[in-house]
């Protein structure tokens, strides 16, 4: 299992002291992962946290959770059980269960202070996915390192899959050699499930070819390094580099999702049509997945202020001392009672003169979707500008657009890593005022 341990060395920070979360079902794959992670963590002096999700879809799921708990405790690993509660969908249960699982895991990991969740996916899972894609199912290629797919529950979290080069049969043999047993989910043998059918095909000797995401991911990261992130939550993309680039559509979709604060990417057909207009040299304003795309000499991507009319809530209370994710872009923490946040649209005229001046230096398309803090007693203010005013702010603000864009584009390849490559522009830089000269 040397390759798996090497993968952990490559992706995780051995000097950190925050816990590493492990998605632990008690099956052979996740049990192998927990044992290897325990070996690595003991060597590095890092704590582990085993997280088990009970979807409530199988009669024996409660007993399986208890078995997982006992196994974790026997290994000396902290354990937490999570449950998918509430009404379940009538159709699309596998996808809904997967999303619920990632949300529960993300919330629990963040609460524990973990930045990485380990998953026990193997080479067999990759091969099964390839067979399922061949049968018409829409499944992506798993990567050994990727940001959490749920937003905002998974903000700041990465998923690591150190067993992607290992075969499930080898893991089972390794466990059996140690006299260990694991949970067998009967759903794995239910041929009504596409994955169970793919697993049967794999056992019968069908070996699909696997597509590699490596070169494409590297190309997207190189392209992302040429982009500019603004502290007010916008992105600028270099138009001349997008034309004909193999990763241009993915970059455009990623930028729109990050700026709009959405989990899902914009529709591929819509993104493809916009890319065609970009490559044709058109100057236009359009929308993609809740983001506003202004195409001039370059592309300016901002949040579409009108989205608040559809997504809401327009006004959100800010509890004291509790970080609140407002619009998928900004996390705000109130330091005083009675504060709330709203879109700046409709409140800009009542800002203090210095804030109105700073606002006037911004591209017009990005202004209305900025956060406005209400209830301060002296009128509304925008925490993005007030961070530089003495005596304020009464609200702390953290912007997620840049770190999320870096993660999605593959600029962050190790736990705790920060990327100096993506240019950050803010209101204090003179170049910010000359934004119109850049084609916006």
C-alpha cells in the first residue's frame, strides 16, 4: 500500500495539527483507507475523524453505523455518525443521496476544523464509472485531489482519494490477511442499480479504457493564472487567450459559478454559445448561471444583481459572532446586535461619501450585488469598503470567489496551499481605477 501512503504524503500537510476527516462506511474500501490513514496520521502526529453517513435507505443501515463506530473506536479514531433526514425523493435517489452525503460530510468536517476529507474510491470505481458512461450515464472522471463538489457547505474543503490506483480485490485480500472483516452492502448486488451492473461487467472481464484528466487540468490551471480576481467578488478573464483554448468553456463556467455563488455550473449549451460570440470578437453583455458576462477587450464576470429577486432572501439577519454565508460569495460575521445584510442595489445613494466614491470606481455591472449592511444606526454601508475605515467594521467579511476559483481550476494541489499566481486586484491599487482601459 506504499502508493496510497505516498499519495497522502503528496497531498496532505504532515506538519499541520488539524484533523483529517475520513469518509468511513465500514466497507472494504473505506476500512482499508481508515487503516492506511491511521498509519500515516500516527507517523505525522495528526488526529483523524471518521465520519459515517446513514442515508436511511437500507433496513440495516443503523446497525452498520454502529459497527463502523465500534471499528473506529477500536482503532482509536474519533467517530461521528451523520444522518440524511427528511423526505427522500421519488426518483434520482442515488444522485440525491450522493449530494446529501457530501453536504453532511462537508458540514461535519468544517465544524471539526478539517480541511480535507479522505475517500476510499478505488480503480474499480473508476472502471465502473467508465462502463456506466458507456451506457449513457453522466459521470465524471474521479481525481485523487479535488475541491468539494457542494457549495457552500464544502467551502474550503478538498477531497483526497489515495486509493485510486488500487484494485478492490487486492484491498480485500490485504484485509483478509489481517483477519479483518467488513460490511457488505446488499445494494452492491442489486442489478436494478447501474453501478451493480457495471460491477458485474467488470468481474466478467470487461475492461474499459480510462480517460485522464491530468493534462486538461494542468492546461486549465495555466489559463486561470492569467485571470484577475477582484476583492469585491468579480473576475476578469483574458479574452485573447480563451479563443481556441481547449479549457475555455470550463474556465468560463467555473468563473460564472464562483462569481454567482452557485453550486452548479452554467448550462453547457449556453456557455458554448457565449464562447462562440467571444471567439467571433463580439462586444456584448450576457448572463450565464447567475453571472453577468461583459465582453469587451477582456471579459468581466460579476454577479447578476437581479438574481436576488429569484433566489432570495433579499435581507438576511446577521447573528452576533456567527459566520453567515450570504450570497455564495461573502461570509459575514456581525460584531454588534441588530445588523442584517442586503444587496446594495437600492441603498447606494445612502452610503457615506467616501464609500460612494469608492463605489464609483467600480465597474457598474458589479455594484448592485455587493453586500450592504443595514441597522448600524448611521445608514447602510458596504463592508468591502469599510474594512479600511477607522472605527469600523462592525461586520467582518471574507470573500470566497478567489479561493474557490483557485481550487476549481486546479491551482491548489496540496492541503493548506495558497496560490500567489492568481492576480488579485483591489481598490487600493491605481490600476483598478483604469479598469475601462482594459476593455470593461
